[in-house]
C-alpha cells in the first residue's frame, strides 16, 4: 500500500524527513511530492529526501496562489492514473486533500498551524488531525472535525528535527558568522495569512538594533527579491545578509539573541534555549502563546517595536540567559518525538 506525503514548505520537509525514513526502513512504499519553490528546492539535497517535484508556488497574490493550486492538482492527479494512493499525509495541502477525497482514501492532516486559511478546506476532508497538545482542540473543531478525530502528541513540531540537529551542521559550512550577533528572521510576507505585512516593522527594528554596538546583525531573508530590498534599504557595516535558504538551527545555536518575525525559527530558538523575541505581525499562534506563557519567548507587538532595545538588553543578561537555557533543557527532555508519534499512527492505520 503506497503512502503519499505532499511537502510544501521547508518546515514540512524537516518534519516529514524522519517519518519518511522510518516508513522506508520498515518496508513501506512512500511517494513524496513537492513543488518548485525558492524556499524549498534546495532542502531535499541537504536532508536526502527523494521527492517528485510537481507544480509551483503561487507567489504573493491570491490569484497566483489559486491558479498554481489548480494547475498543480491536475498534474498531481496524473501520478495516480494507474494506481491510487493507499493513505495520504500533508500539513495542509489543498491539492492532496482534494485528490484523496476524490479517490475515497484517507487524508491525515499533520499540522501545528490551525490559523492557516487552508484548514477551512483541509480539515473537513481529513480523517484525522495529528497536532500538538498545546493547541486547544477548539481551534480545530471550529472547522467541523470531531474532537475524537484530533489526536495529540505532547511536543512541539521542531523537536522532530532538533533532536537530529547534528545531521545539519554541514549545511552551514562556508558561512562566516561574527562572534557575537543578533539573528533577525523576516516574516513570511508572502504567506496568505499575513500577506504583505511585516517588512516595515523589520526595518524599524533593524535600525534600532544598530545601537547595540557590541553585537553584529545577521539577517535571514526568505526570497531573492526580499533580499534585494534589504540591500537597498538597510546599509550597516556590521550586518550580514543571508540571502540564500539555509538550515537555521546551527545559526540559531551560535546567536546571542533571536528576533523572529516568523513562527518556526521562534520555536526553534526557544527550544534551543536562546533569548527569543517574536515580532510576528499576525494573531499569535497557540504554540507561541504556550512558549510565551512559560517564559521562553517574549512577544513584541508590531506597534511596540520601539521597545526592542530595552527588552533585548534584559534578555541578554548572563543570568537571564542561563535561566532560559535551563528551562528549555527541561522542556525538551519532557517532550516526546512527534515524528515517531506520526509514524506509529500511520503504521497502526495501515496494519
């Protein structure tokens, strides 16, 4: 029985990598698909996942996203002309959900982002939702799924790859980093849930951080056109612009402070015990509310960016940093492996 896993983002690739590896090692036939996407194309060479690339990312307009999705669904369907999949996994692939529904096979949604607009379509077409226990069930049941069909693991998604972090150390070889630096991650401004927001706040934040003379600034952008905007608008001798996608965890590990406009790196940084400030421009997701509640991330609303200096200096105090490290270490030890959990569920369904 063939298992189809549709991978649309780098985060999904990192999460599903150990799941795919475990399925392969135990004799299951797995088809992994992806799409042409500036943020995604490179990662499969790093983590050694064999995928079939079908379709492309729709860009930064709703029309473009809809057009790309429509074309991709038709192209994916051709893969199953001779044989339909036995079970389908995704983290919110509208195309995978629609095709699994058409074939009458089970779609399993594995996601920690109930706030994503795709869930209005994906959740009702899913037999199960596998998700973090730190996300209230009502954030999923509002889409129509029964509570008994929401299965939860006591963990956060980045644990799946952070426990395998040594695998990625070679991915950042050749990148010269300063000794003391603040890592700034730009928001996902082309995502449908924060479309076009976050970059102005990032420029304001960067200009304030220049006053922290003891630190260099490392900026992780997402897209080539975004990197070019930063080159033009932010010129600072102690800033390094990472304009190509890289595995973030090794860079996070070496940073003194992380300021993230996106959700994944904020989670990674918190779990690695790094002082972390999140300036996400949308409504704060549940997993980040949990991390903020226990003191592993600090939230900086877009309208309070001017407080970044005082907050940064407080978090980089050596005693505060040590307390954050201890708290993160205890939390990581208490978590189960979410990739192992997903594997066990899929195996039980197939058996």
